[in-house]
C-alpha cells in the first residue's frame, strides 16, 4: 500500500534523512521517504499495523506534526527565529564593544553567553531531543552526529577555552544562515505550491430543472457544465455549444490565447477568457489534466537521482568520520608540542564547524526540486529527479510519427472505389480504438461483427456474412490479396471483401506546426541524431517528414519491432523516445528517457513515461535545456562546496583562521550553494 502523509516543522534535509531511515527500519514498511522541501512523508507499507507505527514515529520526531492535506498551509514568517536572532544580536553588540575596550570582562562574558543562548536555544533543544532517539529501537549513535551537535560542541568548546566572542559568533552566524536557508527553501516551495491554484474550487452543472454549483469532484462523465468568462475549466471537457478563447498559460507556459469551438477538447486548469461555453465532462476530476499535473509534481521528489543518493549516503558516513578526526586533532598533536591543548582544541573546533555538510545536503535536492518546478511552468511534467538526470545525457532522440510529429486528427482525403468501399471501411472502423477510426466517425454505416484488431496492420471483421479486411498493404498481402504500393503522402487504408480488393481510402494527417522548430532546437541542445519509428511505408513517411531535420526513418514497424529498433539506436548514445499511445509503451520501456504526448489523455503512455508534455513539442527542447542546467548546477554545488571546505579545513588545521571565520565560511558556502540552486527558477 502507498500513502502520502502531510507534515510540518521538518526543518532540514539531514532531519529528513534521519526520519526516512528510522521509518524504513519499521517492520512492514517497504520504503519511506521524508521530504523536507515539500513537507511530506511517502510510505510504501504492508499493513495497518506498520502504518500505525509509522504515524506514531512521525508524530514523536522532534517538532514534526501531521496535518490535514486539504488544509490551507500558511506561509511561514519565521517569527521565532527572527526574534531569537534579534535578541542574540542585541546582546552581542554591547559585549563586543566591552571586549574591544577591554572593560568589564565578566559582564562581557555574561553578555556573550546570553547572546549564544538566545540565538542558539533551538540548536541546543534539538541536540537534547536527539539523545533519547539514540536508544529508540536499538543503539543509533549516528543520530546525534548532526550539524546541531557540531555547532553545540564548537560553541561550548570556545567558551571553555576563553574564546567568548567566537562562542557567541558560532551560534549567531549559524542561526542567521539557517534562517536565510529556510527563506530560500520556502520561496522555492511556494513556487511549486502555486500550482495548486490551477485547481478550480467549484463547477456549474446544468440539470433539467436549472443549474447547481458543485465541487469538481462531484462531476461525472457525461455531465454538462456551464463555464463563464473568467472561470477555470473544472475538469477535462468537450465543448458542446459556444466558441471562446482559453488562457492556457498555467498548463503550457505560453502566453497566447487558444481559440476553441464545438467538439474541441479543453483541459482543466485553463481559464475561459471569452464567451460562455457549455461543455460535456470527458473525465472525472481525479483523472483530469490538473490532477495529473499535481500528482506528478507532488510525487517527483520521491524519485532521487544518483547525485542525491550519493550525498545522502555520503553525509551519513562523513559526519562521524570528521567528528573522530576533530577529536584526534584536539588530542594527539598537543602530546608532541608541550601539551598545549587549548591551541589544538581551538583548531579542532574550527575543523569541526567547517566540516558540516549542510551545503551539499540542502543544495542538491533543492536544485532538482527547483528544476522540476521550472519545467512544470514550461509545460513539462517530470516524474522525478532520476528522469531529469538522465535527460541531461541524451544524445539520440526517436519519435513516433502519428499523433506525435503529426496532429493525429485524421480526415478522409480521397476514396478510390465505389461508395461500398467507404461504407465497409466505416463499418469495421466503428469497432476500433485506433486514432484512424476518427476519420470515419461521421459516416452512417452499419456495425460490423466478429471484429479482430490486428496490431499494426488493421481490422478483420464480418459484414452481411462476408469477411472484410480493412488496413495496410501488409495486411492484404498476408491474406493473399495483391496490392500495388501507392506513392502519395497520405496514409492509405485498403478495403477487401471475401479476398477481393475493392479499393482504398487516403487518410490525411498534417504535421504539427511546431514540429520543425522543436526538432531543430533539439539539435541545438546537443542531440546528435533524430529518428522516426513508424508503421507506415518508408516512401510515405519520408514524404510526410521531408521538411523535418530527421536523420533516420525506421518504417513498416509493428509495435513489437519498435523496441528492437530502439536498442539499435541506443548504440549512438542514451535514447529519448517521444510517443502518444498505448502501442508506444513497449518502446518507451526500452528507451533511457520516455516522453508522453497527447494532452495527458493516454494513461498507458503516461504510466510508462518519465515526462509528459502538456504543451506540445515546443516544450521538449526546454525540457532538455532545463535538465542540463539542473545537472550543471548540481555538480557546480558539489565541486564548489567540497573544494572550499577542504581548503578551509586545511587552513583550520594550521591555525590560519579563527572560529568565527570558520562559521562564516561554513554559512557562506551553504548560502552560496542554495542561491546557486535557485538559479533553476529563472526562465529557460
């Protein structure tokens, strides 16, 4: 079973990692992920007893509280932290003046101590809370070894050796850094939370006796709803009456208005900027576009990329090791230098403070989270950081043709044969779920019997007691019916009755207007090769795609053959595949990164994909650009943080920097890494 639990007061990434580890140790919990950015816990568990234990553990974990997921979350103004820092600073300044003037040393000491306690009481409280957790469910000494203990040891040690100014500065500077970090993370969190505004609170349902205002969740498929000017589309609908202009920016990231009319599908989350329209509900609220967007973004942080996993595991080993190194630094060198412990204790404290891995623990997941949010604003929905990381490495892209590079809106362009040819084709296609069947939707024909859909080739059925075949040239030849290859850009559907070819029908499908620009932009972003996988003939496919920068056309493919071609394409580098339907799911599974098209309507394609394009192909190059930028910022933060910390730790060992400078350096590295992470929020 799967459950997402809303929480609050989970303050840091290190705490989230500890909570995840403790939850995963519960019998019956298969997997647990605590997310301090989204303030939630995701659980996979086997029974109610395991869930009960997990909820109890979450409730007892530090200041964490479980909240109602439907309750509005208030913006955190950080009032207690600001008050603590203000009081600490107010006590620190007069103490500093007395220290500089060498007046009243005991008064100065008392003010420095009061400043440290006022600013750092939260740190001390967290350390105190960690002590009983060491023995919860066994012996876990690593629970205590977090940044709060490091700062407590550093401050206490400074006061113990008479460095009162440094002791107070440790707490004051650390708490200022924590406040700035919380504000930065909160800003990023709120940018994602704004996606909730896509969801409409009410809908107007039309009834026989009039109209009623209901929640979108109460609407059923087939209901009729009235959407006025300024209203958000509550669920995915099809327009019955009226024409209007839709603001699709919330879904697509594009500022232009989309003109729609009768029979057009409109997605939830768009805003009606024109006339009143009447619509038929196509999908319930839980399956509509907005619900899928929110579900994907909400669940995205549960899938961690390799750098995230590395940093989490690294921090668990790293912190105990540096504490041991600091202890050895404080004890061993004085034994060979006249037992001068105070000097080496000060250096060990510097070493301890600088070694805090906060910059890495915070900035790496924050970068991925910001990347997911930025792509969502551009109309690209990422399922997690794993896909984002893989997308940045893509060198080869492959596309399905029909419904992906083309609009997938079919119409009859030409009929070669008599009227019976068209009527028999329409009769057979009435039983098909293939998008081609839409071309025959308006034709009044009897329904065929004993229909069998032959994957990738067509339909076999019975009409008036006679066997009818409707489909490709391959289908006809497979049944011993000779056909000549037609050279035209349209898709050809052959019709045969009792083994005799009656004629064929040309089905037109136009290229998407943005296809050429999207593929050219992919090339600019570093994609070296673009291929198209299609069941159509090579001649027709090349004719239809002649204006696109396509390097390779793999034609006449059955659905089961596409994964084999995908494996061949992967020889040129990591493969991206873009498709729109159920028949694309096998090749999506075989590719390195899968992208689903089709207005969020194909559940099978979405399930198999890593990304969903809600605004068409134009957003795909932005996704690639955003993924590369995310990965680049992640590695910038990792390299910068480690390099600066190693340099500062070396300087502290040789006594070149005081304790306050060590704290300033640690806080500075953390803030620079966080601010660098927030660059992902800029427009792509």
